[in-house]
């Protein structure tokens, strides 16, 4: 093989007159007026190579070249003619006059062209992922992901964090998603689990005295999938001792500032705004609001507290009854057919219906306008700050329906009306989460984050009699309507951890079986500690502007957790099963 001296992305006019060797793939071959041109491609870029018929042996080899053949070319760097300059290529000022070529490997006809501007079936892409990954767009994504890894490590090492690996084979402690289980040959009938996160291990590292830990780590969850989930995913995992919420959030702010500045050249405004869970729920109907557009939910209970409109009157008699509204600027132009679709959509989301009216020519019109008194109309104008041709959508129901339904409609309307600025990054911290939430299927409270999250000090006494009122020392970082990081201050005493397990109806026997090692560790001088974990795949997805995390993972699974390329999971031999003392049923 002719060993390369330059890559296909680095040559320019300063190299004219130099003899070089390039290795790469034939991207395209063209025969123009006797001369043969190929674009030679590697991960660094593309360079044009020209073959002259006067060099007969080399020219004859070039005539047989096809797309994706792997070749090594020796030649002289020459200036392109003025009328042949290519401003869209980094190497567009030059070309290589080929003196020698070695064909390293001939390629079959590929099932699709290796370029970005084609509409590909995802099953085909994933079946031939090694070819899909040759496309420049996907290569840019994976290269940017590598830069993220480098920047993360640089940031944490600079701030005196230790990078420590935790086990991939651990004890199964299901509390949330299902574990992936790994049978043990040495201990028949027993199983390891793949970690859903290194949560207990990083707490044990704090108890061990390492003070500051981070890890870029694989995690596994056997759960229903969608475009932003994979059975195996990557976290930036962080834990710190002798800290409170502010310390962890400040560290996370510094990381995202460094990542976006160094990797995508975007300056995140500081400080990152904050909002409590309750504020986010009432203003956006979700704990991960998208702040790239307005249309906040307004609660109108006080406006309609004397309303004769039966629907509103009935809802306001209930303690949790809420009348909420969103204003769609210039939405008055929407046709009745489109409004009917919004009404149908609200019912799909769980509301009994969707009321509406318009503000046109200084008055309320259409929909429920006839049921609104002049006094209520005046208060609505003050509260909602009407503009001409606004459309107002209202839901009156229990707060756990009103706010989420309006929140989802808000997002869908913004998509339909193209109100979202795709070039903006809007970060937001959400704090003061409920510690627990009631699970109807299990008839018990479950941890909203995980069972090691500390309640706020003033809410510890509520765990026994009013667990629904306890707030967590937890915090989530939201980007453009998606959670990209979540963390908490942990419980660091055995006594409080036992209270937490009791509130979750985890018996002392179950706690010992699942978490006995951690409970014992807490008795030996555990420091106050807390941390956070970033979803690295999702974070990179936003940085590159992809629609799915599958576009930033080298070898992803399908939505059914199947690998089309290597057909995993697959059947294993009866001999393997016998060694594990496993029989299939």
C-alpha cells in the first residue's frame, strides 16, 4: 500500500507543487473530454484527482474505478483552472495530477448512494449502518460527539474531579424501569443486572472519600422505546461531597457553558433561568417547558369566579378545578375546521372539551363569547393583553388535566404555525419537585427521581402522614423542552433512608435484600453529597440539530430494541444455555 502523506481534507494552494500520497474511497468518477476525474474521500474531506490519458497504465486503471472503491493515489498538487474552482470544497483550489494509483479494494454496488441529500428508509440505513456512517452528515455528528467527550473530560479534570469506572455487572435492584439481566455461569440460578445508572456506586465513592467523581458511562434500561430512547445509552455521571443544590447546579452550568462554547461556538446566556416545578406546571403544563416561543398558560379562575357559564361554574366548585387559557397570536385566522381539530385533539388528550373565542375589531367573538360578561371581558383584556385577531383556547377541568392538555396543545400549535426558532438554545433549571408520586397500579407512592433523593429538611416530618406534600432536593436541566440532565442531593444517613423506604412501602426485608450494602455503608460516616447525570446522546442530538438520538449513536437499535445490522438479539446454542443451567419455556 502507498502510505498516505496527506489526508483528503487538508490540501490547499499552499501545497501546489508538492508530491503527495492520498488514501481513501472513490466518491464519484467522471470522464470529461478524455480526462478522468475522481473525488477521493476520507473522514477529513474530499480532493479531486485527475488522470491524464498520456499516463496509459494509470489511466486504464482509473477507467475501471467505481464508487466506494478503496484506492491509494500518488501525484502532484496542481492549481485548478480559474473556471474550475470549487468554493464549496475545502480543497476546491487544487487537484491532484495522478502519477500512480493502487487499488486496495474493489467495492460492490452499494444499496444506496453515499451522500446526504437522499431520502433513505431507516431500516435500510440501519441494516447497512457501516455504509450509512460513511455519509458526511453522520460522520460530522460522530466527530462532534467525540469532541464532546474530550471537552467533558477537560472540564472535569480542570475542576479536580476523578474519572472512576463503576461495574457493568451489578446487583438487580429494580425500582422503575426493568433491568437487563445477565445469567451467571459460576452461580447457577443467579443473575447480574446491567446498570440503569451507577447511582449506588457513585454514592459509595463519596462514602469512600473521593470527593468529586465523574464518568462517561453506558447505562441500560429495558423499557418501551421511542426516537429519543435506546436500550443502551450514555450518561455524563457526576457526584460531589459536602455540597448543596447550588454547588451541583453551578458545576453543571459550567459544563454546558464549556461544551456549547468549545464544540458548537454558541454562548449560553448566564445565569441559566430557574423555575419551580409548580410554576412550570401552571405556566407550561409540563416540567420541561420549551421557552423558544411564548403562549404561556394563564389561569383564569379569578376572572370567572362569578361566571354563570355552567361548565366554568361547576369546575370552580372543585378544590383542584382550574380554568386555563393560551392565546394564539393571529390565531383568529384559523378556519373553523382547524379549530374543530384542536377540540378533537384536546379530547384525545383527556379533556372533556376545548372552549374558545376570538378577539376581533376590539370585541370578543365566536365560540363562547356570548357567555362572557362585559366585566369578564374587560378583565380578560387586562389579563391576556389581547391583540387584533387573537384566538384564545380554554380548558376547564381538574388541574392535572387542564394544564397538561393546554401544554401539549401549545407545543403542537407552535409546530403547526412554525413559531419555534430552531437556531436557539433555551436552557432552564426546574427545582422543588414533588418527592413522591402515587402509582395507581402498585397502590403506593413511588420516588419521582429515585429512592435516594433527599427531601427538603422542612418536609422530612411529612413522609409519614403527608408524603404527597414533601418536596425533593432535586433539580432538572431542560433544553428546548427536553430534560437533558437530572440530579439531586442524596440521603446520607441510614435513619432518613429508612424513613424514605417506609414512605415507599419498601419493607425492611426488601430494603436489606436490595440495598443492604448501601444501608451498611451509610452507618460508617457518609458525607452529605449530591450529583447530576446528563443524557449525553440527547445533548449531542440537540447540538447537531438531529431529529433522533439514533443519528448521533454509531450503532443504534431500532424502536423495538433490535440491531438490523448484526441481528441482535439472536438465538444462542443449547450448549450455551446448558452451561448457564437455563431452559427456555
